[in-house]
């Protein structure tokens, strides 16, 4: 009996200490010494206010970009080996691309290039055109990689944005949707722009341009677009940064370096105090960039962001590890661009399927109503137990209060998020906790009715009710685990609170209640009656 009482008191003391620390927001060195984060009650989006977004990753874009990149890699590799191929036609919906193969091309040499460059593609060899098809299994893997990369990129961007305790997760196990919840954020337009901007940065060689229209550009390029080039537009601005038209550029498809080669990016300013973005490359890419710029002094190089020419400066000297992206940026736009470049480019475009903004006043009202409901439930249940089971009901009330303290302490300790459905789960736990006591007390009444002593009746009541309590809680726990696995933020909050409450309910209803009986009833030598 003594060791049981010590465990109950110790658990209650630790839980109360954790809960008080969390509610008071104390930063105590003892938790750092133990290697634990300080307990803190985290509020969900519906209680704190913020932004709720459901995004869809357009995986077809990622497939198109991958097939287009592989086709250009084949043409470039073949050219390096002295094989000149014709026009490339990409059909991303059919997962294939077609390359014109002139009659004078060495087929055996081309096959060697294909085996080294595109071993995963199936090839249909015609007289004048070869068709390359990507297997469906590899396409599915590319789609899955695009979703995972988008998830990681969005998480990096949100982390750099400085949002506290965000929720960023895939909605479902095989879905292409991503759930984003940002508590405390009240600027949805900026957040959507930061998250949804693809931010794919490329440095490409300028073949011709700028030109005022496409026709003028093609005349300057000899009347046709080479197979290894593409037309890209850029906005033309006045001295105040206002868009006044478009410029057309003919650029080499193959990139010199891309945003994947960046080591860092940050906002800076030019000689006229106008915001720009300063970037630095990783060492390997810096050497490649230096070789290119050193051998192309006097030519122009386009800085392309999301398939739009940001600027096309003239290369005046050898550039190694750093450079500048200039444009008509405001300070915030330059800061945001640097942020998304640091976080990495999205592999595909993003579509917004759902958007909700919750104000902090609505969240405060939810908190007040939720806790009032929980308190009222506790009072009503406690009164019922005391009236119906008398002093044994007091036992159940003490166990119930301890149960609530432990639930909140555990949630604070593990960093679980409290949501409005989570408060509903807490109210449900109040009823489930006393439900176990009701089973035990009714068993004890039955044992007393057949003439057993108080001691024997208490021991038999707890022993025989235990299996029923465990069975009911296990079935409920299974349902809660499914809710947690497949539910979204608020539903997960309900599942977390309910799951923790199931474990603590069994502990308080069985272990704590029996200990209270032992301390106040069974320690007496002869117990004649029991108030139940």
C-alpha cells in the first residue's frame, strides 16, 4: 500500500509541476539539464487564430519539367559526342518525347549515348524519328518525389518566415494535397505568395534579344528557333518600376547554373539604394560559373526566375561564387525572393483548394466557451457521483481531477497542440473516466449484496471490472488512432486528447481509486460498512 501511495503522489506532483510551468510559461534550467524542452500548452489554429490552407501539387508540371530536361540532356550529350540531332517534340501527357534523327547519324553511337543518358526510357526507333517513353512506374515515382520535395520546400519556407508551431503535412497517405496551418499569421496574401511561388532560378545564355515582339526576335535569329533554344519573355519597366511592356529573348535551353546550385541568398541594395538580391553559389557550381563567364566576356546572360527574364546583364568580367539579381523590387519583395531562393524551388506549381482565416477574437471566444463547457461538465459529473455513490463518489471525483491534470501536463510535456475539438475530447474523457468508476462501483455493490466483506468486495470489484474497462478503452483507442492517422489538424487534436485521456483514465480509475480505498478504508483492521 505504501509504494502505491508514493507512486500516486509522485505522479500527481510531477504532473502539477509540469502544468503550472506550462501555464506560467516559465523557462526552467532543470528541463535543459534533463535534455527536455520546457512544457508549453500549444494552441491550435482554431483557438489562436491564423491561416488554414489546403494546397494541391500539380505533379504533371514536375513530369513535364523532368521529361523536357532529359530530352535536352540527350541532345546536349549527343552534341558533345559529335552527333547532331534534329527537333525535339515533348508530349508530357503521354510521358514521351520525339527526336528527329537525320539519316547521316551513326545509329550505334547514338544508342551508346542513349544507354548512358536515358537507360530508364523505352525507345521506339523509326526511320527519321525516335520516340522515348518513360515507364509508368518511374513516372509514379517522380510524382511521389515531387510531392515530398514540395512538402519539404514549403516547410523550409514557412520556417524561414518565422511562424511559430506551424502544421505542414500531407493530407492522406497517397494524396497530392498538402495541409498548411499557420497559427498567429494574419497576412494571407503574403503567405500564399511565399508558399506558392515556384522560385525556379536559372542562368541561361542569351542567343538573341531583347526584342519588342516575337517576330522581331525570330528575324534576328534567322527566322526559326533552334532546337536547343527557347523564347522567354521579361517585363520592361520604367525608372519608377512600373511595368510598361514585354521584352522577348531567345535563350539556350541548357542552364549554366540553377537555383539548386545556390549556397545562400539575401536582400541587398545597389549603388542607388534600390533593393536587390545577392546570391552565392556552392563551390563546385562556382567553378563552373567562373569557367563560363570567363569564356563569354562581352556576351549577355539571362537571369530567369519562374520562366521570366528578371534581367539580362552583359558579362564584363569573370564571375565566380556570387552575383546579383536586379529588378523593380520593394524591400519586402526582395526579402521574400531571397527567402524562397534559400528554401529552394518548388518542383511543380501549386493550386489553392481551400483557404480559411481565423481571427484571434474568434479563437479567444472558442477558448472561453470550451473551458466553460469542460468546467460545467466536471461539476455536473462530480455532483452526480457524490450524490449517487456518496463517499465512494468523492474517491471518483479526486481521481477525475487528477486525470485532467495529468492529461494537460502530458500534452504540455510532449508539445501536443490543443484545439477546439481537443477540448471536446477532454469533455468526453471526463465522462469516460467516471464510466470506469461506475463499472467498478457497481461491481462492488454486487459483491456486497451477496454478503461479502468490504475488503473482499472492493478487491473483487476492481478485479472483475478491469477486463471490461480495458476492452472498452482499447476499442476506443483504435478509433482514435485511425482519426489521428487520417484526420487533419482539428480532428487530430481530438484524437490526441482522447488517446492520452484513455491511458490516464485507466490509470486513475483503477490504480488511483484502489489506492485511495486502501489508504482510507482497507488499512483499518475491521471494516464493517462502505459508503457506496
